[in-house]
């Protein structure tokens, strides 16, 4: 399968190039191996990671200062930041290992065999611009935060669990991930939703016809279109679901730590960190719920077809289509949960 030509579609261009590797230098999917993936990493990721190095160095410095003063075991900042580092490391590792699957998703996303949804190109360009703005914006916010923390001299400025001195809030290196990953999920979901709505328009169009031949042809096309959307959602979920697993495992722990720090110290900085941390998960769960809700409307449209006026063989097709469209269509956190409001309540 040939990889997508970047000139033909403009979806997540910056994110693909700067976060999840790129399809440059790869002509066929069969040629996608570990060696080329490493080359792509060095070629496209290293310039983008320059601004990542600054806050990481700052974080290591804070941890070193805490260790030197024998305070690291007495304060929660170190535990919190280490968990955040685990989440980020897991997401980046999974993203690197599964970059091939992300490229497959982009190829499938650009398949318009059943017609191009209205405003597709416009929406793709908007997503691309917003993703780029979000990416670079968070980078510079990191640098600004690092500078402010340096001049405030946070070493041993706060209080630990037992009331002794402890280092202040460590650098929020997870901010770009929590800003960018929901953007990737949202961008993927909104394009899938556009295809779902395009399918629903086709169903409403064939519902207004009385020609049995047109109904038969239209139903088969819509069934194939629905199968294509299900396959696309499965591929997107296969990529995103693995990276969501660290969120699911560590989210309740880090949330509890931030909540404790906010209540114990009554400092606004912890409240802001807690809010930032929660915003990412809330956004992702709401996006997943939106996809599930939109997909559930397909079954209503199928049931709204004039099946009572159809021939027996057409009724059978409608029954099969109704059974398929009644199954929930959603993204999954790999092996553990669906990405919807139920997951948010669990957290």
C-alpha cells in the first residue's frame, strides 16, 4: 500500500512530522522498518525536541536538589513528577513504535471512495493550523515557566508532608502531552464524525426514493461505507488506545496527589496543576463520548428507511445493516475500557 502524498491532504501535518515520525523516505509500507524509523527520529524529531530538553534538565535539577538535601522522600512533588515522566515516556515510546499504524490511519482517513464529506478540506486545514499553534505555543510556555521558576528560586521553599522544608513545584513537563494528545484524538474523531454524518445524509437520500433498484444499490453502498468507517475507527483506536493506557493506570494516582497538595498547602499553583492535569482526561473522554453518540444515530436512520415497502430480499439487507449499525462504535483504552463518560466517572 502506497503511503499518502502530503500534497493531497493537509491533516495533522505538523504533528506527524514533529511528534509521530513521518513518511518521508518511505515509498511502501513494507519498507517501514526499525532502521528507517530511527533515521526519521533523528531527522525530524531532534530539532523539535530541543525545547523539550530545557524543562527536562530543569526537572532533573530539582530532583537532584531534593536528593542532595535529603528531602526527596518527604514531599509529593517528586513522586508526582516521576509519575508524569512515566506517562510521557510511555506515550512517546508507544507513539514511536506504532508510527506505522498512525500512517495507516492517515491513509485510510483520506480515502474518499464513497464521496468527500462537505467542508472536509476546510476542516482539515483548521485542524492542521490549530495543532501547529498548540504545539509551538506549549513549547514556548514551557520555556517561560522554566524561566519563572528559576527566578523564584523554588528550592526548599515549600512544605512537605511532615511540615519540613521541601522543594517547590517541579516543572510541568507533561503540559505539551496533555495539550497535544487531546488535539490528536479530537482531530481524528472529528474527521470520523464527518464521515458518519456524510453516511447519514446518504441514508436519508435513499429513504426518499421509491425505486427498488436504487434502494438495493444505495443500501449496499451505505453498508460498505459503514464498514469502512468501522475499520477506520478500529485503526485509530488501535493506535491511540495503547497510548491511552498510561492515562488510565496513573491518572487516579496523580489526581489524588495533586488534590492532596492543593488542600494541604492551599496554594494556587497546585490548583492550576490539578486543573491542567484533569482537563486533558476530561477532554479525551468527552471526545470519545461524542463519537459514540454520533455513531448511534446511524441505527435510527437505518430503521427510518421504508423497509415495510421493500421486497423481502431488501428487508433482509436492512436487517443486517441495522444489526451492524446497532453495535457501539467507540475508541478503546487498550484491554481495559471504552473511551467515554463512563471512563471519566471511573477516574
